């Protein structure tokens, strides 16, 4: 028999409201079986959540094609359940909402930046599917998120001593330390905090 709570029992945490991120597609399929037990994140109504459409986005590896990124969930306002009628997205942890890039790609880029590479040198082997100027905008966006990211990370653990002079790279090291066992700390950040890494 399928254990729908298995993806969450491993961490000792079972959500009572809809999550924004799940580990992978297998966990998503199991999680969607729990919808009627979860409360709406906006109105709190229980038994009002329903599957809506699948969530597709641009494929970062192949221009002009789409890839599955998650599932939309609808809070039904009909009947006695009293839902709010809003639609919410449940993403796979590797997905960065509103971005084509994956969390794994961003993490590889950040690791190269930690070694002292320039932004251009850091992405040469990664072959981004867009212009270099996009990465400069992305770096600026990440720097604007530094305060909120650091506040969340400091709740988990004090920052490590760092030889980096750049506060952003210090934050990347802090992220790496907290999620040291994760294959991709950026994806694990989204899964742990249920917040998008890029805001």
C-alpha cells in the first residue's frame, strides 16, 4: 500500500497547510494524495483543495520546448467547505519559480564563484541558455536578497568563519554549511524553508 506521508515522515515533519515545494516528482504524486487533509495557505479551509492543471515552464536545456515543473492546486469555493477560490503552485525543489534556470544550475555557478572566478569565467563551462547580461541581472537580484536569506540561515545555525570579503559569497558558504549533506543546497533551501531561493 502506498504511504502518502512517507516523503515527510523521514524529516519528522508533516505539514498541515499546502507546501510550495516538494522533493521530486514521486514526492509530488504522493503529496497530491494528501490534498483533502491539508489546509489552504490563504484561507485555512480544509478539504477544499483540488488538483488543477499541471505546471509547465521553459526547458533550460532545449530552447522552444516545455518541461513539467509542478502542479497547480485550487481552493474550491463551492459547497460547504468555504474555500477562497485561489490557485496555488506546488513546485519541484529543483525549480526556481519565475525562472528558467534550475536550482542545480545556480548552485554550480555559485560554487565556481566561491573559488574566486569572475562571473564570466564561472559560467563558461556551464553553457547558459541565454546571454551573459542575464547573469549580471541575476547576480544583482541575489545580492538584493542577502538580508532575507541571511536572516533565515542564521535561525538555523551561526555563520561560519569565512575568508571571503564579499557578503554574498559569505552567505553562499553559510548555505553550503547548513545543507552540507544535500546534493544541491539551493534546492534544499527551498524544500526546508518552503520559500523561493530567488524570491
